């Protein structure tokens, strides 16, 4: 699914009010216009303003905080041997500033909708990874999501990642990646490649990871 022109209908809520807007996604950066101010980030929890501003928003370490974001994005679903475009409904909550310079809570809750199919994650963690694993585990029969998250050539860095968009794509180093049998070997492949992709993206080289 080509991300160049993706637009996600969005509802943003915080203590200052509710605003219907949209997120523009170019495959690397998410851009969000709120109350006349442009914000951007690589994930749904690190939006930073294009200009220094504090009035009308809650911020923490330069990023938005204390908000609830609801957005709808397309994702490819394969079931009964046929590919279809499903809708992934995301609810992201980012809490208030915490003493450790982070926030006191963060959750990601996803719902996959396509025709009669309606599957939701628990919404107990702050990572798309966990939410997608829950949804993938609840898909009926041989159905699966066709995206970077389920691709044979992608992996998260062993040291951890952000809430969204932190998958490394190894399709250009597939032989080395697939032959890495332990953590040191895997880290060597990571050192040669820094191509990050979003979990919901899918390119023409997709190959399903069989579990």
C-alpha cells in the first residue's frame, strides 16, 4: 500500500477542546494541523510544533501530551485467498508529564474493520506492535494482514523501539538477515541497514512471515 498520499481522518481531543482534522502520512513523517499550528513526528506520540508555542496545547519535552487521538487508516487484509483494503481504527492516548520526563500513561487500541469482520486489541500497552499481534492472533482461518509488520524481511531493533514506525526493513539485505542465527549476528546486520518502515506499509517485495 503506497503511503505517499495517505490521509487519515482524525479526531483530536484534549482539555482545550475537540477538533476534527487529518493526519498526512508520507511513509516516514506524520503531519497534523491543529488549531492553525502544524505538528509533525515519526509516530503518533511524538508530535512537535513547527514553531515554538505553548498556549492552547499541553506539551512535554517539546512534544504534545495530554491528548486522545482517534484516526482511521487503510491496511491490506488477505482472507479466502483474496486481498482487500480494510480499515484500521486507532485510538491513541498520551498522558500527562511525569517526573521522569516521560508521560504517566500511553495506550494504543486498534480495531480492524472489513465487512463483517470486526476485531479489537485490548488497548493495554502503548505500542502498535503489541496491538497488531493481538489482532493478527484473532484473525479467522488463514486470513492475515499484508503489511510490514507481518513481513519476513522486517524486525525491531533488539534494544527497543518507539510506539509506531520503528520497524527495520531488510529486503535489500535479506540473505544476511535471514541467516543471522543469534543476537550478535543480527546486530551486525542492523549496523549495515537503517531503513525504517511503518507497520502498516506494504511494498512489492512483501513475503509473509510464517509463524
